[in-house]
């Protein structure tokens, strides 16, 4: 007899609607008595966990494409994403984690070959403001940061973040005293500056002056070893990317930039030295070096050649050795340029 009264399993659409209703209840009814609130919170935790199981599978079975498509369509049909983001601070830690994974997964779900999350975010782009400012809240930073990185997989969303005033805040977030939050902000910053090549090239060209002024003073010249190491590695990744060739040419024509890189070459940390070398070699390889760059390299020629004589990576690296030999050759051959 018991089997007759079993409740019918909820469809993906039912689950999303239930989640939405519970989120709306919690948002609208802050004064509800505690027992009622706890009850609803438990239901919400269960619903969000079930959404996660549909999207990720349960360890025994893989997710079903049809169920994922239905869930995704219903999720973005109304404001469930906005509700999850705005209500996240009110959820317990485990539910926050589940909600973060649900939001992350939904950015990749296709419905009839379309990433409908992208359309929703374009229409609700202010949600990015909430996620970015999450770095200022110790409890929310890692959850909002993980969501943010998934959302900027969409090129139009990344473009919004790059062009927003928030971009300047990353230079401070990367140096927050909380190591985990600083590392998370650095991961998002790197993603923004490397994922979408054409958008990044356009951003760097348009914002060259303020961006590299901040980058040099706050990151490359930071007193924090990890910040310097990550910053010089990211700089190498950006400048060595073909799509940023115009920005690279501009960067390696600046005597101030050269001075910073030469200081990084003298660091006691081998890893910072190696990463700095990958940027320094671009100054040496530039066939149109401005006269003041040539003068600095000639003035420091003997020190540089001595440095490179003992310069080795921990593992054998043929490409590194070839690059080093070329740099040494370029520096040794320098002759003063006439200033036109």
C-alpha cells in the first residue's frame, strides 16, 4: 500500500520553479518566524542540491541532456539567477557551494545549440557588478569569484567587465590581505586578460596608459613576492600573444618599463628572474629600439652579460637557451643610436 502514496518525482522544471518560489519567499519575508524560515531554508537546500545532481550526475549515472536542457531553459526564463545571486549571503555554506556549482554549470549548458545564459546575462549585466563587488565581502568572495569566472566565458560579458570602472578595483583585490581571496581575484584578472583575444587587444590598446601605469606600480613593483611573480608571468603571457603585438611594441619602447624589468631580473627569486627574462627578451629583440632604450642597454651591457652567463632554468630547456643566446648576441652587438 505504501507505494501508492509515494510522491511523484519532480521534473527539472518543477524543481527550478520550487527553487524560485523558495528564494522569493526568503527574500520577501525577512520577518517570518524562525521555525518557518528554517523549514523553508531546508527545502531550498534540498532543491538546489537536486538541481546540482541533474546537472552533474550523481556519481553513478551521467547527467541527461534533455533534463539539463529543460532545467536550463526554465532557469533563465525568469529571474532565478538573479535571485540565487542576491540571496546567496543568506544561505548556509553547503548550500552556497551547491548554488555556486549550479550557476557555474549553467553557463556552459546549450539549449538548441545556444548558450542562453549569455543572452540572460547581456540583459541583466548589472549582476556582474554584484559579483565583482563580492571580493569586498570575506564570506562571499570565493563563491562570487567562481561564478564570475564562469560568466566571463561569454565574450560580451567579459567585454563589459573589462570596460567597466570595476576593472581598476582588481589591482587592489589582488593585494587583499586574505591570501585565498587575493589568489581568486588574481585568477579572475588573468582570465579577463587572456581568454578573449580580440576583446583583450582592443581593451589594452584603448586603455594602455592608465592600465600599465597601475600594472607597473601596483603589481610589478609590489612589495609582495607572490604579486610580483604572478604579475610578471601574466605580463609575459599578454605581450607574447600575437593578438597583442601592437601593445607589445609600445610596451618595449618605454625606458620606464625597461627599468622595472631590469630590476626584476636582479631579484633573488629564480622564478621571477625567468619570467622577467621572457619580457626582457622582447626589449632586446625589438629591431626599432628607441635611442634611450639602446643607451640604457649599452650602459648596463657588462652587468647584463655577466648575469646571463650564469642564467639557467632548473630543467634543461632548449628554447630558453636559444632565446638567451639571441639576447646576449643582440646586447653584445649594440651600438649607440643617433637621436633624430
